[in-house]
C-alpha cells in the first residue's frame, strides 16, 4: 500500500466537509461518501490515484455491516411477519429481479450481467427508508409492516447474491454448476461450524469478557469474533460477508446483542464510509456525461416499474391499496447493497467499469430523492387511489383540546414526564402531554395516553394543548435553552399560569426563576434533600421539624446546599466551568492583605461570592461579625463560581 499520510489527510478533510454539507440539506451520509469519492477520485482531485490500494480495508466495512445485519436478524421477528416476509418480500425480490434481468437482456447484456443488474435493482435502501420512517414516527405502525418485511427479505437476499457473483465469473456452465454445488456444501459446513461455536463457545467467551468489566476487551473480542468468522468463510472460498452475517445471527439472541451493536457501530460506519468513497472513486464522469439521457431514462424506468411491481405483489396477497402504493413509493430506489454488488461485479469482470458507473449514477439519483418520496408517500398513494382514506400516520400538529379545563400540561414525555403522569392518573387529575419524539408519541397513543406530537416552542401548539385553561405547566425535558424559550412563550400566552421546571443542573435554578418559572426542581439538590430527610428521620429528629427544614430550604432556593469542595475526580467541562459553584477555604497567612481589616472594609460580597463561615483557633464561627477584625491564620470559607472564588482568594491574600 503506497497511500501517503497527506493523501489520507486530504481525503478525511473532503469527507468531513461533504458529510456536513449533505446533512445540512437533509441528504443521507451514504450519498455524501459517494460524492467524496467522486471528488477525491482520479478524474477530479486525484487525491488517491488507485482506489484499489485502500479497497481491501474498505471491504471490512461490508464485513461489519453484515455483522450488524446479522444482529438484527431475529428469528422470532421473522416468524411473526413470515406471511409478509416470505410473501410480498419474496415475490417482490423474485419478480423485480426477473423483470429487470429481461430488460437488461433486451438491451444487449449477457445473462450473467443481466442477473446481477436485476438483483441490484431489486434491492432498496434499508438505511435511508428505515431512518426516514423512524424520524416520522411511522416505523411501528401497521402500514409500515409491509415496508419493513420487504426490506428484511431484501437484506436476507443480499447474502446469496454476494456468494453467487464470484461463482458467475466462472467460464463454463459446467464449472458454474459444480461451483454452485461446492459452494452449497461448503456453506452448510461453515454454518454448522459457526452455529456450533455460537451455541457452545461464544457465550462462555463473552461471559468471561463481561466479568472483566473492561470496555476495551469487549470491543476487541467483538472485532476478533467478526473477523474470525469472516476469515473462516473466506478460507472456504466463500464471501467474508457471509461469515460476518452468520456471526451476528449467532449473537442476535444473546444478552450482549445491544452492547455488541453499540461497540461495532463506530468501526462499521467509518469503514462503510471508506467503502462508499472507493465506489465513488470509480465513478467515470465522461461515461455519465456522454450518456446522461440513459441515466435519466433508467432512473424513471426503475422508479415506475418497482412501484408497479410492489403494488401488484401486494395485490396478490390482498393488501390495502393505499398501503401498497405507499410501500412501492417508499421502496422504489436502489439500495446501499446495490453498490456493494456493483463493485463486486466489476471486480469479477461481470460488469465493465462504464456499466458500473452508469448504474452507480442511477442509484445515487434514486437515493437522493428517497427522503422526499418517503415523506410524501401517503399523500401520493391517496392521489393514485382517488378515494378518501383515513390517515393513520402520527399527527403533525395537535388537535385543539376543546372543553378541557383545569388540566396539567406536561411538556416532554420522557421517564420523568411518564412517572408524573401515572401519579396524576391515580389522583384522577386530567392532563395533556406534548412531546417531540414521534416514535414515543405513537407508542404512548397506542396505549391510550393523551399524548400529542408537537414543538412546544410554538404558540399554536401550546394553544391547541389548552394552555389558556390549564392550571399548571410542567417542563420535564433537560434542555436549558429550549426551556427558557418555552417559559417566555408561556408567560406571553398566560402570564398567571404556574410553571414548574425540572432541571438536572442546580446552577440553572436562578436563571429559570428569573425568567418566570414558579418553581424549579433541581434533581441533584432534591435528591440530596430527600436523602437528608431520611438521615434526619433515622437519627431521631421529629418529622415536623424535618418537614419545616425541607420547606425552608426550598423556599430559600436551597441556599445551604449550593457549592461543593472540588477534588481530583471532579469533572469540569468547558460548558460547566463558569456555572458550577465551588467552596474553598482561604487560609490567611500573617502577611495576607486582609489581616487587620474587617469584612465590611474588604467588601468581599461585592465580588459576588458567599461567605459560609470563619474558623479561628480551630473554632467555627457560623455567622461572623462583619465588623470583626480578621487575624492571621483565620480560615474563611467562601463559595461561588470558580473564577470568582479565585479572584476573591487573590484579593484576600494579595489585595488585587
């Protein structure tokens, strides 16, 4: 490998810029990596002249992607949707492959290349479609089952396609048939070996690794298992991706599945990005520019035919017309695995580089318009059906809550909001919830909760939720800037409405109160207060006295609980260093500036710090007299923000 450090540096710079740019315009990162490869490729910047130099490392991205796919392959999930997966999913894959294989043969491609093209076009983009549906909150709806089932079967079909392509490169029909039989035998042997290891060996290994409680060892073990499984299938002359997929499938039902997926994701995403960059580097501009009309014609043909094929397959299985058309519109693009298959076909000389570039261009354009198609699939489907059908998608706005009065308005439905709502229900207190997580809204509404989707910073949303007639608003989300904006908006709409705010950071308390919050509940201080309550109670302090102390602390905004002595383990970040309140003991040396002066003369409070006490001759003076003259070896306990504490100490000791 002769790739220089400067080349890698330039490549990473281009990758960072393109991913940022594509995310700004709401396009998927896959397209950004492809664009990065095109820009960095031999025909433009020529950062890396020969993409093959990094292709092997990039192929590891496919290995980790298939491992992740195997982790998602849950046998109970497949069995639960078997009629859709092996019904519509199988039918779509077979019919689409055969139709486009026939079109390719008609256009002059040979049988092997036509089969590869048919398989490429039959696949859709799991990454983009699932992500887009998840963001809209439609992933868990009945309507989405057809889409998810079809994508699931397509993902399963990728594995045999990756095995088949190298076999198609064989010269004769006889050798091809022999190779397929041998591949099947090898595949059965590999499956037996890996499944046996997955049942009896891997659980013991991961149990032992988990006992060490070492994150690095867990990550290394995960990578090692993935690569060893891929290496095993590669040693048998099969695809590395097959071994990775089987390894993931073995571990899909284990207790470590989610941790494995989290550990592998950074490596998978980076190497997958590198893989798509290498594909983009093979993009030949002169081929596409000379035949751009074929690219557009191919794009239109693929979109129209895939929509029609999916609708017809769904019709055979008696699916709802609107759902069928919507599923077809969502799945009409080519997928990320189409690029994987195209690259493999070019490497095995089944497709030429020019043909690969044309297919790549069509795939990129189809994926670029996918977010818009997914978002508008239901509306387009209804226009095709031409009949009014109820919309079961999650709400885009709240239906005004007419007739609802004296209710609690909960903004945010995370763990805190849900806990509060349960206790309100026990007390028969009406409440309405607004949350911005579409998946959570869908789940909660399915369970009968009065939860609505909306952005709580918008006045129309708050009005629709009945803020004019509410008796209380509770803010449960831990986003400080957003909370400030929401409180301002609430006070504009209903100035007298009490607003209770939950915050995790005690240093946000004063700012939230000053902006209009009626009560701020800092989790850390409230937790400490509850702990103190238990300690005092078990220490024999009467409950009436404890409750009086708790009320006093809350009324004084936890004045005795602010500030703490920092230590080596205290985490101070850029965002908190000017917000935390530290306590610090300042020892007055004999030559200190403040010795012989009173606290009134020094006016330390003017530096916006708090004096907690004074120690003299090992005795504590809780409320020192400000007219008392300070002496050498006195210890003044002060608290405040770190910079103010530093300035106050410097002033007490040095006078500046």
